[in-house]
């Protein structure tokens, strides 16, 4: 084999590796941004709890409970049964895929992209993901989109149309359909019933537990290759 032909074989491969490394770096940067945003939310919840604990202990406890829930969701021990499921993803794969999903809930998430992050074929990734998480990738992403929508409805005054876009959904109608199907009520009704508006004696909002990803969620929130 001549040097020229060898170079022609190596160059495309090298370019491919460089592109993969660049994609991983971009995903990690977005993940760090998402972590900072969630950390700011936890800090705000704890500050709200501190401000009202002497006036409204129930509101303070609700804030602390929500902050605790967010922290538990972000921390998965290496010995977690989901991480060690036979035939499932390795802990490092779970960590990177979860970080990528959380950092990109406001945009399209494709199966092939998640598989590339885990360095697996699409079919192998889908099977391993389901064994580790107990839900297919598209169902997990759907659950995270709806959980993010709930979080924004409780911690911001943003209109539902803006929240829908922030969660990677087409529009408010899309959010409403998904909410009715999987939560059992409309976003507006859920927001009013789970959010305690600030009063003269309370400066915090009641924050109920978020929904969790479930295998009953369908493909609506996940884009196939």
C-alpha cells in the first residue's frame, strides 16, 4: 500500500474521531449549564424556605422537600440497581446520557445521538437503556419533558406557550394533550391546584413531587433517527 492510499484511509477516520470529540465537548458544556440552572433553583427553594419558616412551616417544608427531590434525582450512586442491571448501560454511559437529555430538553433529542454518546449502535443502546431505566428511551425523555414542564409551572410565572417550547414541545396545545393523557388534567388546572400563591403571611409556593418517567409514556416526545 502506498503512503498516499494509506493517508486517504486514515484521514477520514481521524476526522470522524475529531467530530465525535467535539460533539462530546459540546454536550458536556450544555450539561454543565443545566446543572448550574438546577443548582440555582435548589438555592432559591432553600432561601424561600428560610424566609417563611417562622410564618408558614408547611410552605417551608414544601420548599425543602422539592429541593431534596431535585438533589436526589441528580445524584445516582454507582451501585444503583438501575446502573448495574444485567445487559444494561455502564454507570458512565448512564451519567452522560442523562446529562445530555437534561441539557437538551428544549430541543430535538434523537435516538442515534444518544446511542453515539454511549458509543453503541442504536439497537444495542435502546435495549441496554430499557434494561437500566425500566423504560424505553423515548418514554424516559417524555417523562423528563413533562417533569421539566411541571417544574417551570411551579417555579416561574412563564405562560404555558413559553414553557411548552422550553420543554421541546411544539406548542401549548401539544403540552396540553400530553398533560391530559399522562397527568389526567390540563396544565392550567394542575398549576392552580398545586401552587400556593404568595400571601401576606407566606412568601413561598407549595411544590408537590414531580412526575416520574413511566413505561406508559409513548413516542410523542422523542424523535427517531
